[in-house]
C-alpha cells in the first residue's frame, strides 16, 4: 500500500513537470528551457542554399579590401553572359564609389557586407542596426537601387543579428560552397572545390581581390556551364517571400 502511494505521487510529479515543460516550450520566455528539456532549437539561420529543381547556382563576391581585379571580374561575367552578387562593406564603398557604379552599370547585384566589417554577433541590436542602415544607405545613394541582401562578416551571426536584418527588410545570405580563394589557392584548386560541392541551388563564395580570382572565376564558369548550370545573382536564386529556412539553412518556398 505504501509503495502504491509513493508510486502515485511520483507519477503526479512527473506529469506536472511534463505539463510545465510543455507550457514553457510554447511560450517565448520558455523557449530556451524547451531546448534543455526537449532538445528543441530556437536558433535562427540564414540562407546557405536554395531548394530548387532548376540546375541553377549563384556566384557571390565579398568586397572589403582592394578593388584592382573588380573590373576584370566584370569583364569575365560579361564574357560568359552571367550575373553575380557583390557584398560590399561600407568603408569599401567610401573608397571605391566609381567601382560601385561600374558594378551596378554592369547589371550586377549589390548587397551589404556591413559598414565596418566587425563580428556583428558581438554587437548590440542598436549597433547592428547602425551597421546595416549606414552601409545600405551608402550603396543606395550611389546606385539608386534598393539593397535587399546582407552577408555577415566572417559568416558570424546570432538571432539578434538575423532579427535586426529582417527588420531592415534584408535577407541574410551565407554560402554552401567556399572557394577558399582568400587563402591563395590556385585556380585549379578553387575550381576543384566548387565542382566537388556544387548542387542545384548552391551559393558560391568568392572575394573580389583574392590572388587568383580571375583565372579561378574563368575556370569555374567554364566547368559550371559545361555541366549545364545556369549561373545567376543571389537575388535571382533566392525566394523573396513565401519561404521558410530549415535548420540546415536551406531555403524552401512554401
């Protein structure tokens, strides 16, 4: 009898704990507790790639230091009749306004890569907003076109950053194919990395002033077009509304 009473009390306690945890899990304040008890994740993620049946990929260039090779990049893109996206840092825009104009005139898309290139996951919401709005304004003042895309410096992000970017009507973009061009890889090594990892909906990361960017870009475009890929800007690849992003960063259209 005593055993039955103890067992009954144990069941009641466990039941109450489960109810409390469920209630916490469905509330914002209890979200982090839900992670602990049930393994739920409340972490937001940016777009790493896009789910699509089309054999389509996007090329992107981060521009923070130097511009010597940007004109050559634009010439290669024109030669292959493909588009791309440049993610520009605000201080780079200040230093190379004519290059920003040239990128825009070539029909190539511009996104923001912050204003000062800090680790934005370490900033407050107010500081993040300042980074985004200042850099976006600099680009829009030159191009007259709305900036819709953002890439975080160093690929570093947290919920606060993604929420602030969304408030500024920016889609945060990562990548799923990294050329590692900034490490001084040869054109062949860059191309090999791309072709081993590319798939429908991939976003390829390059840098506008890396050592072997011109030869690497030419080789990559050659191989991609030979395999039947359509090469676009990020803005042409991603969904701008009616989408969701899974925990792996794959963007799906609803």
